[in-house]
C-alpha cells in the first residue's frame, strides 16, 4: 500500500511540474517574464523528483539509489515545510496569501515523508530486503 501511495504522490508531483511548465509558457511571458528561469528550475525539480521516485519504485531499489532518495526526501520535506510555513508566518507588510506555494509545499512534504518511510523500511545495507 505504501508503494502505491508513493507512486500516486509521485504522479501528483509530476503533474505540478506540468502545471508549472504551462504557467512558464502561457502566463509568465505576459505577466512577469523575469521569473521564467526560476519557475522553470522549480518545474524541473518537481519533474526530476517525481521521475526519480518512479524509477526507484520500478527498479530493484539498489541501496546507493535508496540512500540518495532518502536524502532527497529530507530535502523535499524541508523545502515543502518552508513553503507552507512562509504562507502562515508572513510579516504584516509581506503581501497577500498565496495558495499555490501552500499546495506545492504540502505535496512536496507528503512526497518526502512517504519516500523516506519507504526507503527506511527497505533498509540501506547490502542485504536490504526487497518488497
């Protein structure tokens, strides 16, 4: 069941990347072209994270790859938590509430937590069990 949930949240992560690429190509050129490089990079980050998770789930889950993804999952949780917290702990003159970073941060955090749990459950040694 955990593998299914992880695969699903990886699909949602890739969908966020698709949405970001749409925004970069349709919305930002007219509204804020200076942010195109930043959001393109964020989109590639989401795409890479989702695709690496799928590769992890479809392959034999070699221990070095599992260790790399466990580390990436902690980074994902940290970035996601930052995005969520930034919306709730704004300075009084910090602008208005933005829903998309909250949603992106929540997805990133859930993805990271599930990936970390999955990687830890399968172990990191040479004799790590497969499931």
